[in-house]
C-alpha cells in the first residue's frame, strides 16, 4: 500500500531521506474504457479532458510538478525543466519538487538517485532504448560516481510474456556477451523470450552500478498496470521520482 492510496506503488529500496518516488496504476482516474481509469498518456487517443484531470490529480496528490517527455525510444537524457516537453527518454533533476517522470505500458521504467539525495533521474527503457544506451546516457547526464547511485527497476513486461525476434537478441549480444543469459528459446521456432530486468542489470553492472533494486512486476500479467501487448489500445501509467 502506498502513502497516497491503496493502489499506487512506493518503490521498496534504500533511497535516502529526501528522495520520493511513486508508480501509478490504472486506479483513481476519470478515463473511460479502454483507458480506464488513471491514464496519464496524452498520445493514446484518450479524451484530452480526462488526461488533463488525471494529471492535475497526480500533481495534487503527490505535491510535486511532473515534467513529461516526448518519448521516442531514444538514448537522449535531458535536465528536467518546468513546463518543458523535450523529445527524450530520460530526464534528471536537482530541483526540489520537480519530478522526473516516464510513461510506460510494458517498457521498463528505471529510477535513479544518488546517496546524497541531491540528484534524481527517470528513464524509459524498452528494448530499443536499452540496446541504444538510454541507461548509460542517463548515468552520464547525472554526472555522479557509479558507486554513489541507487537504481530501482519498475513494472515492465516480464520474461514469460516478452517474445522477441533474433535481431533483438543479437543487438544485445553484440555489446555484452553476458546478455545471452537474458534470452531463452521460445516455443515458436527462431524466437526468444527476453528478460528486460536482467538486460538492465547487466548494462548497469557494466557501467559500475551495483546497487540495483526492484524488478519482477510484470505489466502483462498484472491487471493493475496498462500493457500494450495485452491490449494495443490502452493507457499509460507513470513512474516518478523527485527531491522533497
């Protein structure tokens, strides 16, 4: 149970005092089916007035100002700025009350903070973003020593549900041979089941980040979350992190 309601999630990780984080679910909003009910994505065909209400409710409940991104599966990380909407897939902040936010519905949301509680970041990492280096770009933008960072992996499509083609496996193996452990053969010939969580951990470890938490919540099998693979016409939930 979260501090904000029965359904939203508070990450379980040893973040220092002064760092706040939250993951919304489908509950507590006004969007109608198939976006019911707390859709925060304004690009999925939902009624704009419903999305606006949901976003305002989010601000009111959390007491922070989310900074939304124009997410395009890139490896671009930017500094969060009030009122901006950068084309990027990660943002970082050192400004109290300004929340880094990413929207997902199967892709992996990744939250970052430093042990000194002076910088936070959020990244949107589908397989393309992961292979393209969005986590590494976020680490570079944060400009914090790797051993001073804590990372939390949010809800994403799990390895039992995420079937991919051989080109996805090859894209990761070309960079890290250990990525082979994140793929198992599918029942469909020539295809693989991919573990986004393991892939993220491998890349973070290669970058020197050892304090990685979370993982294991599958958006496809857990009805609390939106899932694009479960229903292509669906909403988006948010993962946010900010400094008090």
